[in-house]
């Protein structure tokens, strides 16, 4: 008998590849959730649910209808330039806890994996290790995510619901919102516009969106793994090197506006994730290397700019 699993935020940047990753497994009955109608790319074996999780009682109705054993919860406010301070973060805390409660009380639910963020950490440490680095978020978004994780873990300990939390670092890839770093620069270069940037010496941990989705899907299926797990490459690179690669792929290195953007003195020189848990406990390793992923991203923008 197939094991029913459910993915929220299924039409999003991470949701789509997560659905496709899980849909390829014969032992799973995959349910996907989004606010709109079923997208055209949805595999025929996946059941779509049009649900707004911010509506009261929607999580209960969804759990009654899908009856999943495990949930990968990706839905959250993620609009670039807005999500850091959006009041919707508060709404998603409530919706996520309601979803967990409905899952646990539905009778079949055994596991919940949430998508957290590296912004939960104290970035002054540079290297972020789940079991050692101080958790000290500096934004409403990071605080909301961390608070949600803490309550979920306490609730799971009381009810037997297994909770894991994937802390996502700096994702990128084809189809990303055009206002995010990699996509905004790639789009500008392809369309012949100057791309303002900083000095680029700060180092960040980038991971292709298909690997982010694959890691979260693997975490969902790793039933013995609980708690926070970094979703990262573990190989930080200078932002300037990323932008130089994009410019070379686009054939427009002349359009990079080095120094056009001033960084705040508080900007961390390094933000990277230790991936020991992801590799050794979850058993996941990325399929994309950075140059290959950046090349694919530029190629996507050539077709869609």
C-alpha cells in the first residue's frame, strides 16, 4: 500500500521540484497543496488540493481529505523585499501550528518537516552548525521561523509527532523570483542592463533549488532524523565569484557595477552551513555544482527575460 505524503506551497519555487522529486517514488501517494488551481506541470499521479491554509479550519479539512502520514510544509510568505518584515509571518506561525495539530489529531499523521531558514542563526558565527551555533534571529522572518520550530518540537514531544526542520541557506536557480540576487543579476545581464553590486567579497553558501527541494524531500523520508538540519552546500563562495560567472555566461562582464551597492558594516563576511547531518544522517548530496547551476540559470533567463 502506498504511503500518503503531502506538500504545502507546492506551486512555489521550492515546492515544484519537491513535488516532482517525491512523485517519482512508487511507494508514495503524493498530495500537493496550493492556493490556485492545479498547475500544468503537475504529474498525473499527484493529487492536487486547492486550499488557502490561512483560512481558519482549512488545515483540518485538508487533513481529513488527504489523510497523510507525513507533511512537507513549504508554504510561507516569501516575497523578496517583503518577507523579512511582513506581518504575514505572524499569520503563518498560526497556520503552521494549526496544520501540525490537525496532522497529529487526524489519527494517521506521524511526521512533519518544516522549511526553516539560516536567518534563525546568529550570523556573527559565520559557520552555522545545528548543535553548536547560537540561534539569535535579527528579523521578524527569522524569529517567526524559529518560534514556530520551538513550538512544533514541544508539541511533537507531547503528541509523538516527529518534527524535523530544514534550515535553508542561499538558494538559486531557473524560475526564481526576478528580484532575488542571482536571478536579478542574470536577468539584467541578459537584457543588456547594468547590474549594480557590492564589492562581492562576502562569502555565502549557495545551493541549486532542485538540490534544496531534493534535500527537503530526503529529510521527509528520513524518519529517524529530527530537529534542525542545514539545507546547504557546505561550500561557501564569494558573491563576486558568483556574479562573475553569471557575467561570463551571459557574455556581458562589462555590465557588472562593482561597488555600486554599499554594504552595511553589520553585513557578515561569511554565512555558511555545516552539512554533516544532511550528508551523514539524511544521506543527501547535491546533484548540481555551482558553475553548472549558474549556467542553467542564465540559459533559463535567455528564454524568459
